[in-house]
């Protein structure tokens, strides 16, 4: 891919920042930068404690990744392989975090809006394909989030009332749930466009949702442990990558995990949330801390808790159909295994709903950023708010996903898997461009380490996508 050589100072200035967000409250951003400078000279633990109050964008990545796909994959992994695949999602997330850290380094070093950067330093067509791919993937995967949320709410209502709903009554109930979810998601998302305070409020709401997930699934696991149903020796062994499963079902779980932990929409969302916070070069260390504590740790804790809960309750080598152990079915199996309705249906259901709702709001946020760049709209006004509603057709997932799933899930997953390596290649190329990063471009051993790590992430994503295509579409 040939470089664009006619890069002027005006081009560089044009790609910088999200002015309506980062410029809305410059005094607040300056206070944050002053706090960072003060923390630089502090001992490590005190510095980390100070960083914890400033994090945010990394938590949004957790909220994006922890959706219906993660829930299904975790339940299926525990149900089919007990604890032996506990290592898969943490390792997959390590590779994902490596790429997100690369993206953060580039964005914070230059202050450049990635869509503009890619258009100038690579080609406008590449920028458009990246942004449009991220938007399309987000809209497609909005449908199952609504289906998951509505399904779990319905199950909780049935468990609380002891009544089953059928026909028109059930349809009306599902639509009502969908409307409530849509209104709540929209209100949360639109807060993001209200300047610095709105961005921070949005981030805190999403942090709260992630913490509720951790608490909910932890309660389920603690209750199973209290009953003596968990072999913690086997759990510990499950976090060690002692070998790939040789059966097709197990290998499919591994491939799906590696291809789905970070999607092309993650590569779009993360740098824009950094810019919206007004973060720049001095925030690079904070950004890495945010990725570890806000993305890696919550994701690994939540998915591991779900795997352990499923492995200690549902595990059977005979399970072959993931539809048999959807989150709703899993909740009922937990109840059948002796857990109270409060723990099995209510607490577990609350955690699953938190996964779906958090993903819905971040989908809308990502769509707003992508649509703004594609349409030339500045983030922050009513046009931005309307752009956030691009995925709203996914609302129909409350009633249609059961019919759409069989024919859309496999090709959609394949498209997502194929687009991720494309995004990785973009940022690998940019990370090695002197004309883009200038003196900050990694060199020597540092460049070698970066490139080896990025290529490992790329090769893994390509292999996962290729296997998924072969096993689901080409055989």
C-alpha cells in the first residue's frame, strides 16, 4: 500500500482532536493533566490509586466485549469442557489488549483522529472500509443484545410471578421490555454528548454496570462453592494452557474466542473515546493502566466466573448444541441443580442483563462516532445524537432474533472475523510509519518487540477467521 507523500502541516492539524468534546471544559482537562503530572513522582501503588479515579475508556471496551457472544461462549465452554478452557479468553484478551495499546500509543502521541489519519497516510478508501465495517458489524450484533436482554427479563418475570406468558400477551411483554431497554440505552448514550461532565457520567454508569456483572456472577460461583460443587484444583489447572482441544467442538470454541474478544468496532471505538476525554501524549501510561484494569481484568473475571458456574453445574461431554444452554436455559439448570430462584434466576439474570445493556449503549456510542466521521458531522450536537441511533433497528431482536439467528449469525461472524485482521494490518503499518509518528516511531529492540507482538495478534486473528470460515461455510 503506497504512502501518501503530500502531507502538509494543515493536514496534520485537520486530523487532531474531537473539539466539541475535548474543548468543552478545558479547565477540567487541565486539572486532570496537572493531577497526572503530580502522580508521576509518587510511589507505584499511590500512582496506581490516583490513576484509578481517572480511568474510563478501557472500561467501555469491557462493556463492548461483554455481550451476548461472550455470555454464550463462556457458558458453552464450561458446559462442554468444564474448567479446561478457562485459559482461552484471558489469552485472547492479552492479544487484543496488545493491539489496543498500539492504537492508544498512536492516537495519544499524535492526537490524530484515526479516520482522518488513515485517509491521509494510507488511502481514503481504506479509512471508509474500516469505518463502514465497524458500523456494519455493530448494527448486526445489536440484534442479539436485545434478544438476550428481553429473554432474561422475561425469565426473571416468570420466575418471580410463577406465570408463563404466551401468544399476544408474550409478544406485548417482549415489545414493552424492548422499549424500556431502548429508552434507557438512549438516555445513557446521549449523556456522552454533553461535554466533559457527560462523558465522565457515561463512563461511571458503564463502570457500575461492569461491577454489577462481577458481583452477580461471583454470588453464583460462591453459592456453588458453598455447596462443595467446585473443584478449585481443577479450576486452577484450567487457567494453564496445557494444550488445544483436539475435538472440533472444543477447537471451535477456542477459534471463536480468539476472533471475538476484540472486534473491528473495538479498534474504532477505543481511540475516539481517548480523544473525547481530551487525553494526549502525557496520558499514555494512564491509558495502559486503564486497559489492564478496565478491560483485561473485568473481562477475564466475568467470563471466568461464568465458565466456572457452567462447569460446576451444566458440564456434560454430551452437550453439542449451544442453543440448548442459552443464558435463559443455564439459569433454569442452575435452579434445577439446587440454587435458589433468587440466585439462579434473579442474580444470574441481572448479570446477563447488565452484559446486554452495557453492550447496547456502547454500540450506540460507537455508531455515533463512525457515522459522524463518514458523514462529516462533528460529535456533540443533535446530528450526533441521531447518528447514535443507527443500530436502533436491532430493537426488533426482541422478537425476530430467533428467526434471524440461524441464517445471519454464521455469515455475520465470518465477516467480523475477516475484518479484524484488516484493522490490525492498518495499525501495524501506521506504527511503522516515520511520516506519521515522527520521532516517536519505535526503533531498535522496542520496534522488534512491538512488531512481534502485533504480528502474533494478527496471525491468531487470521487463523481464527480462517478456521471459522472453513468449518462453518466451506465444508
